[in-house]
C-alpha cells in the first residue's frame, strides 16, 4: 500500500487518521501535540517531520486550524513541499478561504505537484464514525486518486469543481449549519420563556418541516446542557470570519451571517469559544434571561 502523510491530529484529524490505520494504510504523522502523535504511533503509525513526510510520501493529507498554518506547514524552509517528488498529491482538508486553496495549488503546481482542497462536514462524531462528507475542488484525476481514502474516512465525497470549489462549498455549508443552530436556539429560548417544555417542543416539531440534521444533532445537546465540543465555537467563528472575508471580496452582502458573526464575537468575550457550537444557545438565553432545559427524558433528549 502507498505510504501516506497525515498532518494535523486535532479533534477531527486524529479519528480520521485512525480510520486510515484501521484500513491497513501505512501512515507518517505529525502534529504540534506529542501526546496525539503518541496515540497514533501506538497504533502503528510513524512519527515524522514535515520534510520527512514530503520526502517519503507521494500522498499527503493536512487538516489544520487555518490557511496561514497550512501554508507554513507546506512552504516553510523545512516544510513538506521542499522535499515532495514531482507528481505528488497534497489534499488539504482544512476549512480555509478559496484564495488560500488557490495559493497552495499554484505554489505546488510550480513544483510539479498536485493539490485538492477538500474540507469536511460532520464534526467529531462524523470523524469517529466514518460518516464525514468531503467537498472537493481540483482536477478529476487527482480526485479519483484520493477518493478511496475519502471513502475510508467518510461516507461521501463529491468533486464540486476546480481548486477552491471545495472551500467555497464549506463556506456555504457553514452558513447553513451555524445559522441553523442559531435558529434552533432562538426557537427553544422562546418556548422556554413562554413556559413550554423545550424538550416536548423539540419532539413535536422534529418530524415536520422544521426537522433537520442540525435540529437532531444540536437541540438534544442544548436540552442536556452538554456543550462538550464536537465542533468548537472557535472553529466555526473562524469559518464564519472566512465567509465574511470571501463575501466582501466578491461584493456579496450577507446581512444574516454578519449578525451571526457578532453573536459569536459576544460568545468569545463571554469565554465560550472552546465549547460546542450548540452553545450558541447561551447568547439567546442571556438576552431572554431564561435557560433551555427539559423535563422530557425520551429519545433525542
């Protein structure tokens, strides 16, 4: 089997890399956290520097906090790109701007190498369970090369268009997901303030038109007061910031997303950035002076 490089073993990357190991792939791994690297070396992976990964792997996956870090990992003097052989493929699964992805692709193309931007949706549960969705931008031949690995880490992978298209799709995804969480938050806060049991309200509406993956995933967490992160507010705050930056470049007004960004700014000031984005409900609770809790103990709560 082809030896694979995997850089970035955070809340998403670690379980994704585990799935590749479980499928029998040989991995060279790197992360800023020695403890996370040790988890994978204990499962059979090999720890390596960025330069070693570039030298020894023709296929490299990255999933990192932002576009600046991606470029540093790839193009620093001791980075991956300096030792990549021509024909190698880098697949960046980070959530970055389309411009970040295009810059990486251009620099790698100058070295005779290939690039896919392939952000993911599904959060930590999707990474653990192998149900992630990959949104991919790049050349069809490169997509075909990476697709078997996407299928081992997730449930679906779609080539949307040329480089940058995957990142655009993730930005659109993040608008819908985070706006959906905010809408669920407002609705359950209204129910609680009106004296209705938010858990029963959730059970009553989940089978109708208001039903959604966002409602199913996040309403129960709100009702349990369980804000252990599967998708941190800090990561989504960064993503929504990227949405606004891209929209401004394109002269696309996004008034609702702009307000959502300010809601996240308020949560940042309040010290909630390391919580799951279901914790957005706390902003609306504070406005209404009410807490979303339920006496309902049935399925989904």
